[in-house]
C-alpha cells in the first residue's frame, strides 16, 4: 500500500505542473487511504459513533430526503430510530425517486423554502449546488457544532475513498459525504467462463484464452461467443431459452450514459476536459463530445446490442441485475457494484452457477456515489450535521454494508468479516470495488464529468444523446455533433468556467 501511494504521488508530480497546495491535498488524500486501511484492521474501534454526539441544543425536527427503496428502508429501520432516541430530535424521512430528486430539491433550495434539512444528491450535482451556495460547507458546520472542531470532520472524512471526496468537493472544501458507492464492475458467470468445454471452444474460435474482457474487441468477442439460441448447448447443457452474451442498461434512463461514459473513458476520450493552469486551477474546459473516441464508443455500443438481452426504453440497472440473476446472460460488464446482492442471487437461483467479478472492460468503470449534504436554508443545521455524520459513520456504513449496500468507507469495505463465504452474496464486490476506487483516485480531476459545476445540467443531455444513438433515431455522428453544441452552450451558460470547442467529427 505504501509503495502504491508513493508511486502515485511521484507520477502526479512528474505528469503535471501543480501548485504546492494542490500537491499537498493529493498527498493528504493518499495518506488518508493508508491511515484508513490501517484503521480497517482495528474494526473502526476509534471511529466516530452515535454515542459521541453531544447534547443537541436545537430539538426541532428535521427532514431527510432519501432515495426510495432499500436505502429508505435501511434508514427507517436501522439508523433514524437510534438517532432520535439518542438526540431527542425526530426525523421526517422523505422518500424520492432519483428522477425527481434534482429538480424537486433544487427548486425548493432556490426559493429558500427551508423544506429540506438534509439533502441527497448524485455526485454529479455536488459542485453545481456548492457553487450556487445551496449546500453548507462541512468545515463551517464543524467549527460551530462539533466538539472536536475541524479535526472532527477531517478525521471523519479520512476514512472515505479519495476519488469520491474529489468528486464531491468544491474548491478544496467538502460540502457533502458519500454514503452509497456505485462504482462499476463486471459481474460475470464464473462457472461459464471457467468451463473446460467453453474455454476450449473459445480458444479454437478466437485464438486466445477466455477470460473477463479487458479490451473493446475482447468484450465484443466474448459477448458474441456466449450468445446462444434455445436448443443449443451451453456448458454441457441444452438451453431451454435464448441466452445472451451480456446485459446493458440501454433504456431511456440516466444509466445508459454511465455505460457510454465507461466506454469513452476507456478509449481515452471524455465529454469535456478541464485544462489546468500552473496553479493547479481550472483555466477552461475543452468540449470533446464528438471526438473519434466518442464515435468509436457509440459504434461499439450499437455492436454490443446485437448480443445483449432484450430491453425496452424503461430498462435500467434492476433489469440488468435480474437478467444475470435469472440465467439469461453471461455477464453484466457495466454493473453498479451496489447491485451485487441482486446479481449474486444467480447462485441461489441456478444450480451450479457461480458469480465472479472483475473490473469493467477497458479499465475505466463509471465511478461515483450518492451523498448527503446540509441545506443552506436548514432550520436545524446542528441536528442535520450530526445526522449526516452518524449516517456516514463506521457504525452507519457497517449496517448499510451488511444489508447489501456498497460502502464508501475503506475501514468498512476492508473488514475481514466481509471475506467470509457466508458474506459473499452481500460483500463479494467490495474488494474489486476497492481496487477500482483506488485506481481512479485523483484521476477523476482529469474529466469534466467530475469537475464541471454545470454537470447537473449536462448529465441529462448525455442520457438523451446515448438513447438517441441506441434507438437509432440519430446516427452517432449527428447525435454527438448535437451533443457537442449542447455541452458548449450549457457549460458557458451555467458553469463557473468557460468552455471551448474542439470539433473533431469522425465518420459514421
């Protein structure tokens, strides 16, 4: 671990001309990784816990926006009753779908209604909300309410993955804390990939060994190979239904963009790129949405659809996880690791099935998290701060992880108990997810996706464009040219820093 830290720091220094302050922050982030890894061995014994919350002077009830589903149930059943019992502050839980969260919360915040005390955000919105003053910096809250002062919040954040904190920070300040990590991995049928007959046939057909794919051509080959019709053989058995090489989240939903982005980044492209000055600050953005890499990613996606399980415009992550769990596909190459507990049900559903995990093909899995922040117009920021800290504490994240969630804290993800056979259906993705998060680290700062303050406006356009290509309503070239212009417009209208075009149109 120490070697990895030093290599990464040296690589950063020699590949960028950065300010001393920026380099200090990078070093601090890597030191946090090391410290948190050590802390994990101690099972979070010294981490902040519920009993550390002092007397909360403001007893006014608070509201908490939460994504509807497992997370809402987890809060309602596990954490909120304990928080109320300890502090005397009641919490009104407001379930909300991801599709409604951005617009509903933003509208309330802009109007200063004080409706929500603790906000939930997708990582891509964090910088936009921060630059508009809609979220309260954590150091300001800690200085006012935390009995440990700024040290209290700094120590708390040291347990989290650096890439997630980089995504969620704004001008070096943390405004939110992640609770649900959805970095992608390839969830695949290990029993099929390791079947002697399938391995021999793949090598005979393609001339190299069958394994979880790492390149674009490799991904297409494996997807094609495992696509079979009813009545054909698969791993020595006759199929009773059609079987597909992979599943894709190809509906008209935000998740299709995450697949496109993973392909694009793996090919060395980006939707827009930040350009840094010699002080380590962003000078401007370059829009690259219609680059040759973007064209290649779009064409590859269309190619992969030929070997993907059938889907419709409503298909998203749950449909993909269930396709794997119900013996319909060989892999889900762009799986959110927080869906592992669903994917892993294939071992329970299908006799002899085994699930495995690797990094997503091309090695640049979509990364990010859902996070919580205290609203600027909260009527009880004191209680909201402590609830935020408790939900994201070792205790809170451990309960969440045991319930099937994907933790954002290293000291939870690396617990030895999660390596047991009994915990595999819940925690089987933790270690691969850990490796991929460390691999991203400060590299997220090279993508406008995670550095633009206009991403809340840009992200829906990425989804729309991806679906226009997927549904063949527009050719890749036309759709991406249209996206190029849209990103340029949105960044310059809503972003803090100007964007410039880099127009490089590829062939259809």
